[in-house]
């Protein structure tokens, strides 16, 4: 007899949320994030060290026997909600989730050593595929010849911060390549807090970990599923901050939030965010339990991107003139929401995947 998933947050998950939020409140203020986007160092190494090394969050998905914390995707989802609220410029999703999930597909010693390094947070990993790639799509592969790798990859998220890149090759293998052996070239990105880059390999040595296809598929599915939690955090921040602002902003000697048309817009947005929370929690729980994972992830991503973008757009509009300024953080959330809307597959791609999974394809 199957049991229904419990989508409520446990006491441990709420305690984890409180600890992460406290850390981000102290070390990831909006002004600091904006200033970092204007510099040549978009990643916050100090914050990453606090999250990964100090709190042990980089190894949440790694079993204790393999050097990690032995937690589940539910806990990782809570962390990503808080990182989404702050638009934190750290490679948590790309290293602690996507690259880690790829390595978890391999039982060998080569992967185990690298997995332990990622779990400690002292090494940052990145799966060298385009950020736009959906779980069911085959990644672009580089050429493997005489034990070396040749080729170029584009749109790799957080490649500039990575110490190790996991590179798919045309022989069907996934190779671990040290960042010093490749050339990383920053590319223009709408979201300056999660930069993308091109990666060029010209005879780069790599260690073959195993077959690429199942590991990449597993990694991208986890990335897509837990991205919904980041999008939930973005949407919740946008709603909360907009409500707070509209209670304070006055026109005609009345709080702007008291006008009926504004109330209707906020009520609609609240409903969308509540539904998004259910979808994101269902995806995290499915990833943790291994039950109906493909369906839950497709549902979450089919719904999450439009809601996160809508929430950020409403925040921008309802903040009026101040929302259009560079100093206000709403533009960070809108840019992240727009970039997330094409990460690991668009909502349309996930709707198509869902239709195939449940046999409800269009005529």
C-alpha cells in the first residue's frame, strides 16, 4: 500500500532554515550582492566557505560513508529556498547538487575521492553542460583522443568558480578535468549572480569516471527538481517584500496595499506561490524517496518558472519608481527568475516531458 508524501517541513528542516537564514542575513545583504555583480569576482567565496565548510551544507546529499552529511533532497531544498530568497552568489546548486549527483552515480574509487572533496566544500565542482539542458536531452560532448579531451562547451554555469569540471566526451564517458587544464571564458549573462562561461579544452587530461548518460540524466533531474525550491524562495521574497512595501507606501493618505485592485493582484500571487510550494516540496520529497521522480520534477518545473517570473515582475511594478533603481534588489530577483526559467529545461519542455510520462500527448 502506497503512502502519501508528507510535504510539511519537519522540525529539523525548520531549524536548518533558521540557521541558513541567520547566516545569510549577516553575510549576504542586498547591497553586498549588488556590489559584487559590479566587480570581477561575482562569486562570494567567504559565504561559500561559511555554508560549505562551516555548516557542512555542501555534503548534504552525500552519504556519511562517503564523506557527507547523509541528509536528503528535502534538506537541500530548504537550503535552496533560503539561497533563492537572498539571490546568494554561491555555486550551491551547481556543485552541491548537480555535480554531486553526477558523482553519486559512480561507485568507483576515483569518483569517491572527488565526491569527498566536493562534500567538504573545499573543492567546487561543475557539470560541464549548458545551463539550459533539460534532463532528457543529450549533452554536447567534446572529442576524446589519445587520452586527452578537445573541444568547446558554452553556457556552463559557475564554471569560473569550479576547481573540477565533469566533462561528457564523444566516447560516452564522463571525465573529471582539473580547472587549471582548461580555458574558461566568461559569457554575457542576464543573471550576474550565477555567471555562465565557455570552456575550451585543448588536449586537457581527464580521468574517466564512467558512462556519462545515466549520470548526467540523474544530475540534471535533481538540478531541475531542486531548482523549483530556489524559485520558491525567489517568489516568496518577492511577495513578502511587496506586501511589506505596499503597507508602508501611501497615496491619497491611504496605504497603497488597501486599494482593491492591488489586493486582488496580491491574492492571486499568494495563491500561485502556495501552489508552487506544494509542487517544489513534492519534487524534493520524490527525489528523496525515489518515487515518481520524473513526474514530480516535470510538474514542479512546468509550474515553477512562470510563477517565479510573475512574482518578480509584480514586485518590480508594485514597487513603482524605486523598483526600477539599481540600488533596490528586486532586479536581482527578476534576473535570477528569468535565468532560472530556462535552466535545466524550460517550462514548455517539462510540460512536453510530463505529457509523455502520463500518456496525455496532444493529438
